[in-house]
């Protein structure tokens, strides 16, 4: 049977020879489709019905290449936990090609777990079902929360085993991204002194992500500025839903501003900025509260790559790059406050009022300090603050060991709300659109993945996915998914890089 048509237009392969190695996915013994993202397939203009059959399984496992695909392993470098690795690259991934979606946006289609490549180093190039379904759950949750992210189009079981601490069933994930250009892609060429390549990559990135800058005299500095803006906004959005990326290496930071690389990520339960779940992050480099600083640090590494393009005179180029980089903290704080105001049920003042901004930021900070002191669930506290806006404090107070603890803060918040003439019900509704009820809770995620991986039972995965796609929904049938994980479980929870 013919494969459903995919209309590829592979600009990266065409325009950037020397930036990748053409390579083929490994054939696998027994492809079986575990997951197909039908709404995403439709958005991409793909024939979801055709892809749901055996041809789809063969395609998404890497056994049948659709016409027009030009699989390549992309070269990149990266700072991992602060140390520079000059050569990482797609060691278990392949970019199949690009398609232009129904909205006219160019999207990458890439495999993860499709076998060894010239960049594999010691790795086997493979992936297991559990971590690939985990990427589906968390990335779909992020998407439903309105946060820029790569998406998962499909997961196919391969019918072969992969060997980690134990033998696990193998799988291939198909990832969709605005692009796979990373800070580390620039670093790969900059570290080799190949400034011409850095320039070509920058021109390509501008054409793809910031076309309004094309041809402008200061476009490389403007590209830096655009990426600084996107990352400041992205990380602010993470902070406002309690997302911990877990491995913010520079190879895991995109120019597009999408969240990428769902390895050891997890959501906060009780609020504590020091929270770390990753089994290898011994020093807490990528702890929840450090994410803005780390993003800023990564952007400085990006800026270093661009310096030779910004100005012939190095000192001048560095000064200009630093000025742009220096905007990050304020941009991030502004993004954070914008989200926090929505969660507090407050509006921004018009025109902007720095004194009011400072007051509102302090109100949010003090709320978070209270949650930390009382070890309160981050998601539920924000969510039930909306009830308090309607005068129902009971559920919120019950989250605190001492129900009197939020008293003073609530009085202050109510006084602030009183400055705005907004009907209580409308305020509460708006707050519920800003603070989710349902996030991927550890115990739910692990139970769903264990069932899928150990017994092939996909029902818990599908139910959880359905709940995560409706994070703001008060539907009582989703109540069980809103419950925090047991504290003992969270205290001992460890996540892995998915290798
Ligand atoms: P990640 O932790 O997914 O960001 O990966 C970091 C680097 O390790 C990238 O270059 C990956 O391609 C590579 N890598 C991760 N897992 C494997 C694997 N199983 N086989 C080969 N390379 C891998
Ligand atoms: Mg990575």
C-alpha cells in the first residue's frame, strides 16, 4: 500500500551542506503504532487516517521512508552542566525533513531513537517506550498550558529491546519542532573558528524565525535580542506553572523559543525553588529557582558565538552584545509579573506604573514565600486562590498545615483587588484560565508509563493524556488527576535523561 503523502521541503538539508551528515534510520523488527497525535497530524496537513494503519507504524518506526524525506543527523555542540562538549550532535535522532503546516508555518519532522549515527559516541542510538511516552505526556501538557514547545506526533514500538539498567521495549518518537536550531548548533561551528558557518547559520535562523530582520545592517545583534526575548518569556512561563526542565544544557535551548528535550523534566509539587529531580544534577545547577539565571548564562554562550558577526572590532561587538544580554533579567521579570498578575486576578496598570509593578511583584513574592514556608502544593494553591476571589477560602486554607497562615497575605491581596472594579466571578474565572488544575503529577506519569512499558496497557496513558489536555477544566471526572503525588514519593522522586 502506498504511504500517505507528506510534502517535504527540506531547507536545512538544501541550504546548509556541511552542517549535518545524511543518514538513515535503522530498520526495526516489528513496528507497532502506540500513539498518533491526530489533531497535530491534521494541523500538519497529514492524512491522519492513513497514518493510523500499518504503513503509519512502518513510517514512524523508521522502516519506510516517506517520499521527499532526506534524513540527516545535525551537528551541534553544547555546554553540559557548565562544561563544554565540542561535539554532541544527533546521536539518536534524525531530522527527516520539513513541512509547511496549515497555518503556513515551517515545521521540522524528526525521529528520536532511530539508531546510531556518526554522533552517537558510546550510545546505542535507541530509545525505550517509557521515556518516549513521557515526552508525549509532558509536551502535550505544556502545549495545553499554552507554553511554546516541540510536539510529539507519534510513538512507534520497534519490537526490539533496548538495554539500560534492564532490558526495555524500544520505541521511536516523531518530534515536530519550529526548528532544531540550538544554541549548541552555533557553538559547534564557533568553537572550530568557522565563523563563515556561524554566519550562514545565523542568516538561516533569521530567515526562518525572524524574517523581518533579513538584510538589516544590525541583524545579528537583533537576532540575539529576539532570542533573548523569546527565552525570557519562555522561562517566565515555565516558572508560572512550576515546570522544571532538568537539563538546561546549551544544546537543549532552541532559537525558536520552544521548550525542547523532555528528559528529566518534572513539575513542582510543594513549592520550593531548590527542587531538583534529575538523578544526575547533584549540585542543583538546574533547580527550579535557578532556571532564569541558567537561561541567561546559556544566552551569553550564544552571544559569544555571534560576537564576530556583530562588529569587526571585538571590543565594540562585546559591548553591544552585553547590552542586549543585560536586558534579560528585566524582560524575564516582566514576563513573570505578567503571568503572576493574571494568576492573582490583577490587571496591569495602563499606562505602566513602576511603583505598582514593584508592589505587585512583592505581593507575588510574598505569596510564594508563604507557600514555601508552609510547604504547600504550588498548583493547587494558585488554583484555589481563584475560589478565594469569590469569598470561598476553605479549600485554599486547608492546603496549609496552619489554616490561619495565609490570613494576613489574603487581606493584603483583597485590598489590592479592591482597587480594581472587577466583579468577583469574572476575576475568579480569569484566574482559573491562568492557573491550571491539572499538571503531570509524578505518580500518575509513572503509573501510566509502567503500565505501558511493563504490560503493554496503554489505557492509563490515554486517560492521563486526555486529562493533561484539559488543564483548566473543572470537570469532576478529572478530579483524581488533580491530586498531588504522595509526599514520600515526591521526596524520593528521581528523573533520568532518558538515554
Ligand atoms: P540529551 O541528554 O538528550 O540532550 O542528549 C545529549 C547528547 O547525547 C546528544 O548528543 C544525544 O544525541 C546524545 N545521546 C543521548 N542518548 C543517546 C543514545 N542512547 N545513543 C546515542 N546518543 C545519545
Ligand atoms: Mg538534547
